[in-house]
C-alpha cells in the first residue's frame, strides 16, 4: 500500500540535504564545542555557523539565538523565564485561548506559583481580539505571549500589531513561531517580538532541537542550572548534529517561501474543494489568514477519531487536532475557543500538507474520505438518511 503523509504540522521528515549537513557531526566532528583543542574548535565553528543560519532566517543577530531541546523548552523558557525575571510573585502574564499546550501549561504552572494569567479570547476564525488584549495590560504585566500561527487550524495572528501594542506599553512580547517557519515570512524586526520560539522538526530538521530568540537586552531567568553553554543561559553540552541540521533546514525553509506557499496552498485548496463536496462538512478557522498547508474540517455525524483510524487503514496519515490530544477523548481547546459546538469539534480532522505532497495524493485522500464518511454515516443512528448517499 502506498502511504500518504498529511501530518506535517505534527512533524516533518529529515530531508537529504539536512542529513548530509549533519553527517560530519555524527562521524568525525565529535569534539565538545566547549573544548579548547582543535576537536572542540571545529565543533564550535559548526555550532556557530548553524546559529548564524538560524539568526539570518529570522532577521536576528547570532548572539540572540539560543539552542534548546525543541519548541516546548523554548516556550517554557520564554513564558516562565520572563515571568520570573520581571513579575516576581503576583506578576501578570497575558496569553490566548488557542496557544500550544507548551505555552498554556507553562502559564498554568505560573498560576500555581502565584502569578496571574489572562487568557484573551479569539474570534470565530481564531484571531486574537486585540481590543481585549490591550485592555488586559496592567502595570504588573510581565509578558504577552501570542503564537504567530496556530498548529491546529492554521490561523495567522496579527503579530506586528501585537508587537506594536506590547511596545507601546513597555511589555515584553513572546511569539511561538514554530508553525510559521518555511510557511510565511518570519522577521523579528518586523514583528517586534522580544522572544520567539522555533522547533527544528517542523521544517525538516530532526526532532529534539529548537531555539529561542532573545532580543539583546531582554532579561530572562534560565530554567536549568549547569555549565556555561549558550552564553551561560542554557546549560548542557550542545546537540551539535541537530543544531547543524536545524541551521541547514531553516536556510532552506527561508528560501523561496512565496513560491512554496503558492504551490502548497493550491494543493490544500484542491483538497478543501474535494472534501467540501461531502455534504455537512465545514472548514474550521480562517480562509484568508491561514497557513498554506493547513486544512481543518469538521464532518457532521462522524467522529474525528473514527475518520482518522479509517484513513490510517488506507495509508493516509492525518490528525484529529493537536498530536498530543490524539488518542485521548479530550476535545480541542482551539476548536472550542473559536466557538465550535462540541459535536463538530468531535468530528474535526486536521490535514497538513507541505511541498512534498502531490495532486495525485490529494485526489486519493478525497476519494478515501468520501468512502469513509459514507460508510460511517450509514452506520450512524444520528445521521439523516439524505446524508448517507452522496
Ligand atoms: C510542535 C509545536 C510545539 C512544540 O515543539 P516541540 O519541538 O515538538 O517540543 C510548540 N508550539 C507549536 C505551535 C507547535 O506546533
């Protein structure tokens, strides 16, 4: 069976040029970048070259890029590190209802520690309500954390406006840009972000490497204690091979974004048109402010999990929302935040495409979906008769 991968928002494959860039660090270049001998120095050179590649891709300076173990650590560090550095007990953090769990649960931890957290609502398309965001800012606000683009429904947030609001009030601004790299232009000067999270495996680097951009002069409390790596802000011997992979991957991701986005969006739109021909299907999220590869649909009278399992039986990999909630019956906090009724949130399916998908695959998935929905509805006591044949 030919398999079709449409779960690129969960992770992507390591591509040949990325693996090729990494290979020396998995073989001959095994020195510790902190070593002062030639082995250490050549490892250090490669690490710093990777840092420069990451910095260039987001219009930052190399000394503002700190490698982490991934997006989750970068989010935790930004949210908690900023709160600890500024707020002290009783400090205030603003975020949104649609953030990744790495941000939301970091905020929950802060609440347990005595901080105050405001979760700003979003509109029906998942766009943060800027009026509410600005109203929430107080004299003790230590941080505003709003993602650049959502991982479930692909909604792109107005980060430049948020950056302006944050700056006007003198509040530190963090954005989780994990889903944005390679899909839309990301520029820390344009967005005004003081802190920005990145994750390698969302753009063809290996899993377990990420970075936090920290604008020069922004104070952040380290989360771990140890050696003086990463300018003494993030201890632990560096994951050199993965950092080098991430450097090469982000260089490729930042090249030709417009052309790639156009191609991917065309595939996604073809998929969307095909799926919307199934009666009682709807697209969740915004049609205009959306990542090119994201499609999130709700199919009435069908459970997302059943859809997912049946697609998998036919070799199609998709997701029923965030990967971390797959397999658990918990409804997506993102879909509930955009006001989706529970029964539609239950029938939600995320298909995330990238430049490696083809029209042939798209047509295959449309045909598979039609067959599966028809069969599942034919067994559903709730589905009206007229929806069972289409
Ligand atoms: C995947 C993802 C993360 C977590 O990144 P990891 O490297 O998997 O820890 C954080 N935020 C968003 C928006 C993501 O999509």
